[in-house]
């Protein structure tokens, strides 16, 4: 985005600003699709999100199941943004660049662990209720 485009976006108001922001968000999702991890998580989400409606007993459980999946995808996009910004600065190894990338990766790991915990708990309770 050029400086002029940035200034134009900041000067927009109301629905025009929202409409253009939506376009930038869609471009971000398209860019994310070219990242292997995000693409894999998206394909898994296509299975898990509909499954949440079957597995969840009420709207809170469904929201937690879906929210945990979406959280992984959000954190993955943020991690990709961090990696892209670091790579933009340069390809030379630097301790702070490594630290930033490692922190982003750790955030993805924690989101994945949370998601797995929520889903395993829901599956455990669903199988327990069947007996």
C-alpha cells in the first residue's frame, strides 16, 4: 500500500471505510491461503466447525468449539504477519528476529493446545454421556 493509499483509507468515513477495510481483510485471507499451515488449518476448520453444531449441547459449547478453531487461524495469520515483517527487514540472522519468530510460533502452539483441549474435552464428555 502506498502512502497515498494509506492517506486515502484514513480519510474515509462510515460505510466507505468499512467496505475498503473488508477488501483489505479479504486480501489478507487470500495471502494467508498461500501459507501451508493456514491452508491446513482452514481445511481442518471445514470439518470441525460443522461438527461443533453436532457435538455442542448448547450455544456456549458450540461457541467454544468454533471459537477455539478460529483462534488458531487468527494466531496463525498474526504469526505469518510477524514472519513477513521480519523477512521484509532482511534475511540476515539476528537474535531479535529469531526471538520474534519464536514468540509467534509459541503463540500458535498455545492456540493449538487450547483448541485440542477444548475438542478433546467435548469428545470425552460426548462419549461419557453416550454410556
